[in-house]
C-alpha cells in the first residue's frame, strides 16, 4: 500500500491513476490519516445483474404481492 499526501496526489494524479490501474494500492491521506483509495474502474458485463440471478428465469407475475399468510403482520 502506498500512502500519498493529498497535496502530493494533486501534483501526481496522472501517475497515481496509472499505478492504481496497474493494480497498485494507492491511498490518499490528509494530515497523515487515510482519506480515499484509488482503485481501477471495472466495467460490468451485462450478465453481472443485481438481485435475482438472470439464469433463474423471469420473475413470477405476483412476486410483489403480499402473501396471504403474511397479512396478519402488516
């Protein structure tokens, strides 16, 4: 992990961004305290869906209806 002061990071942002893109762990600090971490941007594949796994198929038509046995709790 490379700890870099915020003022130094301002002056060397391009070099630090290149290093982070190559996998180096870059942490930017203010007054010696870690503030942010530079990480490479990862493009998501269309198959990387959130929530329900796309391989399971479509959602049932009544997926958002409250089950009858649950109504006593609401």
